[in-house]
DNA sequence: TTTATAATTCGTCATATAACGAAATATAGC
DNA sequence: GCTATATTTCGTTATATGACGAATTATAAA
C-alpha cells in the first residue's frame, strides 16, 4: 500500500503538447548532434527569435531540453541525463521516428551551412532589421 | 542510394497532436484492457457523445486506435498489429508512462462500474435528455 | 418499409496557441 | 559606470482547437 501520488498524467500531457508542433519538433531534432544557441536555430528555421525563444521555453518546461547561459549565448541541448524518465522515453521515440526523415534531413543540411558562419556575425545580422 | 520519400515527420506531428489532449489520453488508456463502444467511453468521461466521437476520430487518424462497426455499436480498440511502427512506439510510451497514474486509475475504476451496466441501457440514458 | 437508436457530422462559441515586432532584461567588453 | 548585443517578455492578431446541442446517417428490430 502506498500514498505515493502518481502524477505522470500532467507530465505526459505537457510532453505531448510540447511535441505537438512542427517547429518544436524541428528545433528539437536540430539538437541531435550537440548544443546550439538560439540564433543558430533561428537561422535554420527562419522564424523570429522571439518565436523560437518561446518554443525553446516550452521544450524546456516539458523537460525535453536544457538551456544554459554561456556568456551572452544560451546553449540549448537535449536533456539526456537529468530529465524525467518520461521525457527521456519521449526523446527516444521522437529521435527514432524522425532520425531519417526528409524534412529533418534538409534542416540538418542547412544547419551545416549555418555552423560555418561565426555566431557573432549571425546574431548581428538578425538584429539589424 | 534511395528515392524513398521518408515522411515520418507528418506522421509524428499527427501522433503527437493526437496525444496532446487530456481527454484523448484518458480515452486511449480506457482501452488498455480491451475494446469499448462509444457510449461506454462517454459514460466514464462524462462528455457529450459528439465530443468523444470527434476525439476517437482523431485517435484513429493518428493510427493509435481502430474503430470497427459491430451492429449499431462502434468498437474502439488499440491498433496493435496493423498500425505504423511510429504509432506502436507512441502507444508503448503512453502506456508505460500512464499505466500507474492516479487519474487513469480513477477512470479505470469508473469503467468497472460502467461495464456492469448493459450497453443498451447506457445509450438510452444518454440519448433521452 | 417503418421506427428506434448508436454514432457521426455540422454550426457555433469560447479558449488556446503560434506568429510577429517592440520593449525589456542580462551579460561582455570598453 | 556605459555601450553593444543575445535573449526574453509583452502586447497584439490570426488561426486552431475543444466543447456543446441539433441535425444527419446508418444499422437493427418491428
């Protein structure tokens, strides 16, 4: 007999909602090979930085992604170790499902181009409009 | 080299969207022990039958659930065998995550009461308001 | 064929969500 | 301290979604 309050339900809904958006899935999959800063994700997905920031916040709240401030830059990464088992399983599912997807492949290709640009130059370009 | 068009992305988004709703997760988990007809799900979740019908349709489109007409009744069940691997993995994830959840447990308990009532009586009650 | 009824579809409303640009915040470098 | 700048927060707008009841559809029984 246990009094343990099993609250996986809220967690699962939060995770599923976080995954239920094309932009967030693409952003999540961009992190497959390592951390990225916001402006790099912005450059690949071609959306406003405020929009991407909100999306990353939702992914963080679901425990799928960690965001660490390194100087002026935020480094977003998959939350492998320190996340809930539910989040880790969800990451496995998404990664297994989308690893070979075409859209994700195109995004990764564009990421390679973006990685060739200095991050500083990238952000300056984005903020000068 | 392959020309195979890998379209998992749309599939994954559809599945994640299907899972991103409390009512749908509860309905999905109600099917853990076997098929149910619409009016039974309606009785447990206490929502309008049109609402539940829409939810089940979304779960079906995502490949998570099958609906078979048996006479006047629809029998909804997990789509174990004939679904996409993505859907099956998603089902595994959700089932593993929510199997011991409190909310899901309460729903199952109520399902036991509902299963004690004849389906015919159940539906008549629902349609006479 | 007519009637009853389980489920679905349709029309409507209220709420939630995603997008943007502008303003605010926080950190690095001077 | 001040200035530049990467990111976040805020306010707004358009679209998506979930709920309901009424109308429709499809099947069983009479």
